[in-house]
């Protein structure tokens, strides 16, 4: 029986209509916002959440390798022979291969003192220093130093390697024959001098020495060849001995050596009042803030006293000239003996050591297995294009020109940044100096 539309719609469920509130306006609904707490990283996300057991310190070299090193010169040659990995014949473009070879050819044959101490860990440090001092005084090694670089800036080079470098510079036209010979005889005559003093630079033809007997003259009373100036140290050494032996360089030769990279400008520390990097209260004494604040405002002592201007360097022409003369003596102190490419060496070593620090900083305790750290450095697990291209896509080749892992580890340990210890379970461990121990 057909039903009407009204009867069909009458069975719908009717929703109750909202009654208007008797109050004026609808009440506002308050919503509470909950701040989500930051999620702590899980133990699986942390790198080595547990500390490794420390069973004692370990040396860099294995006992078999340590037996083959007996002296400083042998250790230096061992380090140099293991500095770079051989450039593979496949995997790099010809331009990249040429870039790598050119970079390595310009790397000087320098070895830092810290690296030598790190490899000769079983030998007393004082014994190593005595051996180095003896070799330097005999003219077999040369000590060079870069200011404001700490232990990384002090390095050694064999005199034979330095002689070869001088000859190569002469062949390339960067040094004249007379300049090369004069500088070489100067180095042979004064093996311990680090700085060419102002007394060693004179106008003239530049004496090359007394002929073939110059080397024999080193066995006289002045064995160090520095005259009355001693070994020279850092402060312009040997300048006092220039009058006695006649070995000096002309200004034109000094300019030529500076352009070639064998001499760098050396300025001793300027007086405290002349430094632009000091705070105003540290520039003077009587007019410093700490001094004048003790006196009443308006008095003469509050502005430094009656002689403040005179004691600060002013107040008369003679005083000003004297102050200017003293400042000029501090500014011109000589030239430091250097090796071309030393800055490139420092830049490579510093960048590689910082990479290790950054990698260990990502761990929980600042330590990790050496095998894990070396794998990250060499990228040995990333071999997408076959075995012939193995290890060509990590930081070692991208950023550090194919340097060996053992060389980087030796530099870091020599600088006192890393410690090597026996974990007992995962081999040798690497820990940043100062990291927490058990």
C-alpha cells in the first residue's frame, strides 16, 4: 500500500535544537594548550652511549714497528714516507690527479716535534730533546718555528732536504746563485740561529765566507757560529756575531729570500702602550681606570698626577723622539728563517686534527674505537663503483689530499689532543684529552 511522503518522513530521527541561552551572548570556551616536552634522544640514536673499558694507554706504533726506529733522523724519514697515500691510477680525472701531485710536490719535508715525541713514546722526552739539540748543533737538522702556532709551529727539517729545496728554487728562477750560496753558508755557519738579525744585514756585495775552509772554521772557539750573540734563540739571534765572522746578507739578498719564502718578517712584542688591542685601562699606569678611581673627583691625582703626560711619552720633543726610537727598535728586529710551504703544512695538519675533534665530539663520552674513526675518515664502507674506486669518496681524498690516517693520528697525539687506550673488546680506542674516564 503506497504511503504518503509525510508518513515516510515522520519516522526520521529529529535532532534536538539548541535552546538560546537566557544570558546575553554565548559563553566563551577556554582551551588549554599543553606544551610538548622535548624528546630525549634514545640510546640507539646516541653514538657509543656507554663508556669503553680502559685497560691502559697504548702507543701509536706496534712493538714490531717500534723496534725499527732507533733515532730521531730515522723517525723523521719514517713519518715522511707514510704521510700520503699513493694516488690511484683509476678513479680520478686527469685534472684531479695533476692537482693532487702538484699539491704534494709543494709540501715541504717538515716534521713537527710533537709527532716525533709521539712515535718515540718509549724514549724519554729529555733524551729526544738532547739528541735533537746535538743534531742541530752539528748542522744535520734545522729547527724552524712559526710564531703564534704553539707546538704545531715548531718543526724540524734535514739540512740535506733544505739544500735540495734551495737548489730547486734556483733552477726555477726564484733565487739567484749568489743569494742561494750566501744563504746556505749563513745557515751552515750558524746552525742554531732562528732569526737573521739586523746586524747580519749590511750594504755591500755580501760575503760568502772564507772559501773552502768555512766549514772547518766551525770547529774553532765559536762552534755555533753565532759569535757573541749565542744561539740567537727567538730574538734575532747571532746578530752580535756578525761583526766577527763577516757572514752577512745584503738587503737585496734578504728581499730575494723573503720573496722566495725562506725569510719572514719578525717583529718582537711591542711595548704595552703601543698595542691597539689592549683595553683603555691597560694602556697606561697612572691614567688607568683602576688607578684614578681611588682619588676624589676634581683633584690632580684623578687625572693621573702632574707628570702623567710626561710619563706617557709626551710633554717634549726629546721624549717623543726617544719613545719613537724605542718603538722603531721593537718593530724592526730581523727576519725569521722559514721554509717555503710551511703554512701549507700547518693548514693540512690543523684541518685534519680538527676533523678528529669534531668526529669525537659527536659521541657521548668523546671517545670511540679507532677502527670506527678510521672507517669514517677513509670512507671504506662507501664503494658504490667497484673495488678499484675504493676509499675515494671520504674526507681523506675530498678534503685532505689523500693523507694517511697514521700521520693524522700521530699529529693529534703529538699535540696532546688525543689519547690511545686499550678497550679490551673492540681493539684500540681513541679518546679526546680531558674526556671523562671511569
